[in-house]
């Protein structure tokens, strides 16, 4: 049985997958949504260098999972990509959902569109946390008013150290069996790092006509794509 480990992006916890989990379980898969340290119901836990990578690896090992599909959305693609190579032969596939990917020695902040210094200044001005988005920030992403309210209402500040710590990779990411899901309302083309990885014979691209948070806007379609990574139809 395939075991899905689902990790949502910045500000979110395991609750973000509530509409995806039943779809995957109905298809016969084990499904485990993870809340990363410092977020949602784990806000009391500190999160620094490599903490989120360890959260994911520890979940796989704690549950004794095998035939694992790791799924990382948005920011979470960075810790998921690192965890994928650390779980060894437990890994079956890794799925990046409209996400960043880890680049050895670089961080999420490294690629910030306004520059790393501006991003770090914003974190410092908010007590070392990345402030959650507002409802206005979510417009144009295929979300209903109800879905936006759920997203905004459940979001918590994201611990800044996890966004500025550099990724550590021990092998080329392109060697891992991977699917990249590009959500078209968030931009039609993957970023340069992803585009390079998609040249690998081990990677494939799937496009989804929705916004950056498909677990809210298109949960059934997202679950179907995830199911198909296991060879299902």
C-alpha cells in the first residue's frame, strides 16, 4: 500500500489537507498529513535549522512507513525535497505542488523576488516570523470567499529561521522520481530551478488549471493526480 505524507506550505498545518485525505484513503492509500514545527497546533515548538526536514523524516520513521510518496506544497517543497533523499529506499515518489525546490546551499529567502535582504528585513519587523496572507492577497487564485476565509482563518505566523536556513542536498535532486504540479493561475511557467530539473528523465510535469492552493480550490483533482503517481487511473 502506498503511503502518502502530505506537507502544506507556509502558515499552514495538517488541516490544509482535510479535503484531500479522504479522497486518497478512498482510493486505498495510507495518508498522513504533517504539521511542521512552529505552525498551527505546533506553534509552541521551536523551529530552526533543518527542523522541518527532521519533522518529515521522523514522521516516516516513527510510523515505519514504506512505499512513501512525499508531497510538498509551496515552501514545503524545500524540506520535502531534502527529506526525500534522506529516507532512502522507503521513498517511492516525491510530488512538488506548485512549490519551491531545494537548491544546495540556498534557502527560500535566497530566491525572494525582492531580494533576500528585503525578505529578512520583513521577518525582523515581525518578530522573526513571516506574517500570514490577507484575504486580498488570495484573490485571483481560484478560491471561493469561503475557501479564502478558511485559509486566512487557519493560518499562523511562519517561523523565519526555516525560511533563511540553507538547504543541504547530498545528491542531485533530478535523480529522484518526481512529479511537479504547476498551478496555472499562479503563473504558467515553473521557475528556473524547476525547469532545469524537469529536463531529467525522472521528472514529469503536470498542469492544473487552478491557483496556488489546490488543496482548497481543487482537492478532488489534486487527489486524482497524486493517485496517478502510484500507477492508478
